[in-house]
């Protein structure tokens, strides 16, 4: 795999940095996520180590070469550094982000959890040349990582900086590159299972993928189906988001470009997503309609 990211259609190579940009995947403190649902679409506890309905397992197996484990153990002293302010400068649905200075931030979940698996996946794919923020240390509910600057893909699309069609190109390419990364368990590939326009930051270095809470080893087609399903949920209005029906334009183009088969494991994606506690009963009830939208494409 290559470390060189191709230019994004319609996006300048060196975009101006917004002064209030948060980092990875969080929104400036005091502002709501764009939809309250699309942002953190993962399961309540973030883990996806259970088998899909098809029996194709999503696993969070440890890296075989130990390199991912090293970054979790290393830099532990950074976890004891006091934030610049006691108040978080950004917040998501599950975590707060604190500035540490020197281009680093502390991302802290609001509940007891273990971020080691998330950090390990990020270190592993980053070592393969995939665009992710650097993780310096992880312990318990805390992760220290690099600060990123730039809007989310959703923000860029809403302001007209990125067209829906070009957004689909970026999503498809990000999934294609990710599915070229071999699984750590030796079977399948690495899957993100939450790759959508709010989890891609458009930085000066190119698109960076954030929020790896659900990631692990698994079948690439499940990952592709997940992205298509989330876009469809927005397009049909079951998830409220400013992109609204325009997300359908992105979805239809994505289905043309997506790696693998976005329909082969769509039922499994629906089953997995229906168990995610961040979705309301109404949203779960609309998953079948969203899946039909994926199957029908632009028809």
C-alpha cells in the first residue's frame, strides 16, 4: 500500500484551517453533533467482537507483530499530563476531548471502558499507511492522540466545498484502501463498521478516518454494507441530519464505486446495527426500509 493520498476532487490541497476545528471526530464544545445520531453510530459499548448473522466474525484480535501493542504500552506518561483546561474543548456523544498542548489531545470516554483495542487497531492500520491520527498512549477510558485540523466530510458537503458525488468517491476509496489491509487474525481484512461522512476529517494531509471504536477483523463486504446502510438511513430520513435526502445522491454514487458487494452481507449489517443501543426504537424499525433503499440503488 502507498502512503500517498490522491487529490480529493474539488478540494484544495492546502485548505484553510478553521479556527474552531475539533479533533478526532469531536465537535467544538457547546455545539451539537450535526445530527445527534450519525456522529457516533456505533454500539453503546463500541465493541463488535461478536459474530455477524452470517457467521462471518468481526474480531478485535491483537496485532500479530506486537507493534500495535507497543503504542498502547508506550507513552504512558502522557496520560498523566494535566489538560490545558479542565473544560473539554470538544465533545461527542460518548467522549470529551481535552487539549494537552504540543499538538496532542486527550480523548476520554464518559464511561469505564478499555481503549487498548481501539488504539491497537489504529496503530496497526496506520503502520500499513492508512490515514488515521497517531495514538500516543491508551489506558482505561483515555487515549492521547494527535490533534487534527479540518472539517468533517459532512461539514464540507453542507457548505458546498465537497459535492455529494465527490464525497462518495472519497468514501469508496477509503474503504477500498482499508480492505487491502490484511486482518490481524489471518482471515478477512480490517473493517471500520462506522465509516460515514462524519467520521472522515478533511485535513491538509488529506482525508483522515476517525472513531475506530467498532473496528476489528472481518469481511470487507460487511463494512461496505454498513456504510451504505448509514447513508440510506439519512437519505430516507430515519436519521435526522442536515444532509437529508442529498445523502441519497452520495449513496447512489457510492454504490457504483464501492469495493466488494454492498448487498451480499446487507442483512447481516442490518442485524448488527439493530443491536446498537445508540439507535432509537423508531430508527431500528426503519432499518428494513433503509436496506431496501440500498438494494434499489437509484431506481
